């Protein structure tokens, strides 16, 4: 029989048999909650429960120390936090450490919110402005790859101030190299920039192209879709939207023609296999057909591409689920697509 000794702040501790240490701490907003395994024991489970307004980044606050030291074992850490939780571990060599997140905070960050319990920790946490178009392709790729994720969305205030304090209060406290939205947290990895996030997810699933020709097409199309998306976004955020709209409508056929010719008779834009740029192209084509419903009528291969994409099993299921919210496409500051 092994015993467990629990040391933590502020003052709660208890000794349990069979290598189970339960630590409960009440934190302030800037506090952190940590499970740090100094010794791994047979059937050892460390449970840290932190009820607070905090981001769990696993610095030494709540520490479970076991003795005596056993041979190599598998250790499972279950962290239950009423907060946004990120698990970062540095297990000893030859050890396996698994973190399972089973709590989340629901509701506006300024209110009391409610808590619901999940069955498993999301592996990935993408974060964006509420329903921002920049994160749409990321959501689709996470769904297609069947990634276990939880999305956090910041809410912008209404006119005239468009209050962003919910995001600004956290912006420089998240350990991001270039703080921005959207960002993604996956274990120890923290990324900003929507295209970098897409590539990160795609690399995990070999969706960046395999041959040199495919990789070239992926690189070209990644940047082309960004240009096309930015052109529409600039128009939609322009106070002179109504005056400029007619000219943009005249330019859409030329833009769609280039995509049609690039696709040709291929099933996907890089070739025979789906890549992450297909998610970007779908996003661009979809928002343009909403902007101008007839813009794809002259390009049957683009319409077939959209049908093919939306017919993918996991994409179709996601679009039929209550989690799918296609609108609004832009932030509240936009003239079009903000509702």
C-alpha cells in the first residue's frame, strides 16, 4: 500500500490510500492550478479541482507528491477546472502522462455563468471572436478530422463603442507570441494566425499535399484565397459599401473563373486528395454565393465542388448539428454580413 502526500495552496489537504491524492483549492482570477507528478505509482490518479476565474497553465501551485518511488508506470491526471483549462506536462523519461479535462465554464465571461461536466478533455481549444469568418475554415477542418476540441468565443460589444474588453483583458496573459484572434491552444502549443492554425491541424492529418505539384498548388491557393477573402472583407467593412458594391459584383465572375480554371476536372483543388486549402476555397466560394447567389451558375465544376465538400460525412453531420452557426460572417463593425 502506497500513501500519497498532498501539498497545495492555500490550505486544503488530505491523505488517501491506494495512491489517490485529491487537492481542492479556491483561487483568485490570476491564480493557476497544477498537477505535477514527482513520483508515479501503480494505479495513481491525481485529481486537482480548482473553482476559480483562472486559466490553468500548470505552474506549481497544487502539487501531488507520491512516495516511495515505484518503477515506470502509466499516470493519469484528471484536472477539473471551472475555467479555461490547458494541460502542459513535462513527465519524466519513459513515463506516460495523460490529462483529461472534465469541466468548462459556460456563459458570458462577465457574468456568473454555469458549469457543465464533460466526459473527456478537448485536445484542442480554438479561440476566436464570436462566429468570426476567420475561424470558419478552422472549425470545418477540426470537424472533418474528428478532432476533440472545445471552442471559446469572445463577444464584442454593440455600437457605438464595440467594447472589446473581454478579449483585451486576456490578450497579453495567454502566453501567445503574437497575441491575436483567432488563436489555438493544443497542449504546450499556442498558435495565432488563422492560416498557421489550419496548417498545424492539417500536418497532423497529412492534408498539406504529398507530391511537389500538390504542395505548390496548396501554397498558391492558400494565398489566393486570402486575397479573395480580404477583398470582400474590405468591401463589407467599408462605410461606402453601398456605393462600392456594384463594382465588386462586376468583378466576381472574373474571380470565380480563375478558381474554376484552377480546379479543372480535379475532384479537389490540389489533386485527388482533400487538403486544407479545399476548406479555404469552400469558405471563399460559400460566402460569395451568399453575397451573390447566382455567382457560381456559370461554373458547374465549382458548384460540384461545393456539393462534394458539403457531402463529406463529417462535414454534413456538422452542418446539420446545433453546433453549426453560419452567421454572422463578419464582426459587428461590418456593413454587410454582421448579423
